[in-house]
C-alpha cells in the first residue's frame, strides 16, 4: 500500500522546469566566462541578444504550423461537425487578427518599458519584489481572464509575501544602504513587477480569446523589442549618456573593438538559451495559468542561493 503518491503528473510540467534549469545552468557557466562578464556590462546589448533569441521561435513555429496544417486537412476531408467547428475558428481567427496584433504590440511595449526601467534605475536595487508577482498576476487574471482563486491559493499568496518581506528585511539590515532607503527605486521596482505581470496576463488573454499561438507572441514581441532596443541604444550612444555606471558610447565601442570569435560563440549561446527560456514562458502560460511562469523565475533565481564566492 502506497503511503505517498504523486498521482498523475502532466508531462507538460517539464516545460517550466526544463526552462528554469537550463537558464540556471547557463548562468553558472556564463559567469565563469570573462567574455560574458564584459558583455554583461552593456545590458542593452544583452537585451538585443534576448530579443534575437525570441525571434528564433520562428523555426519551431513553422514545424507546429506544418503539423497542424496536415491535421486540419484531415479534418476538412471528414464531413463531420468537427469541420464546422474548424471553419468557425478559421473565420474567427481572420476577424481577430487586428485585435491579436494590437495586444502583441501592447505587451511588447510594456515588456520594453519594464526591462528599460530595470536597466536604467533598478540594477543596484537589493530588494526582491517579485514576491508580489503572484498577487499582481492573480489580480490581472481576475480582471482580464475572469479567473477565480481558491482558498489554498490565497493561503499560498499570503505565505509567499510574508516570507518574501522577511527576506527583504534581512537584506536591508545586511546591506550598507540602511540609511539610504530609496523610495523612488522601490516604487519603480514595483512598477516593473506590475508591468511584467500585466504582460504575461495579456499574452494569456491573447491566447485564449484570439487563439494566438505562444510561438507567434514570442516571435513578434522579440522583433518589436529588437527594434526598440536598437533605437534606444543608438539614442543613448548619440547623447553619450551614463546609465547604471556604464558610459555610452565608450562601453559600446570597447565591446565592438574587442569582438572576436569567442564573443560570437558566446552570443549564439546567449541567443539560444534566452530564446528557449522566453519561449518556455509563453508555452507554460499557454498550457497552465499565468502564475505558473514563476516556476521558471524561481529556479533561475536559485543561482543567488547556490553560487560560491570567496567566503
């Protein structure tokens, strides 16, 4: 007789776990590479790599599209009610194209703003406010998706937020910023988490209401953000700004002038890993609830608990 059992486990749960573990392993490997440390000093370059990785979702999208096309042809050949359902969805998809791409653009812009706020204002923030993501995501899900919460979910939220606040209090007393509590920095960090939560719920809404593929969202968001990051990088280089102790364009030209074959392979690795990570976020959101994407974030953030330093 079994005392403990996991019951039936959905194999799709491997998607967020694999995505988080892959990102975690990459983080350990990359931080041992001096080239990565040099490249990461220009965060907007890293954001461009990430956007390129998201665009690469085009290849798995083509494979899925090809397979679904064959399936749809089989459905059309069968004169059944399934044919009528397929036809209805096909017409609906054509009518909802404008709404679908409006939401993709909106989500991409929010994600760009969120990332830019982090890179410009919050790179040195010692407080982890992602503990509130589950609250924000749940609120937006209730508002947009009409999702209901159960008692155990309320309990989980309360425990996560309380423990997270305790960790932040500990971090506050450990740091040198005891007398430098930056209210603006905290406010912007909250804003970042709100934007992130809203982005993922909009993506889920787009998948459910407009039958938008997670691959499509990943591709188009990557393309839009790539354009925005390139424009933003050109502007700050032109204005010769200093952001988060990085002086532009000095840092940019230093990276370009020292670029070699090792940088190229590192670039490909960053693009590949970040592409998979972001695609798995959208796939997780598609198969489960928006809150499930936090599995990837939590596994990724194990790095800060497991990394070994000189002490």
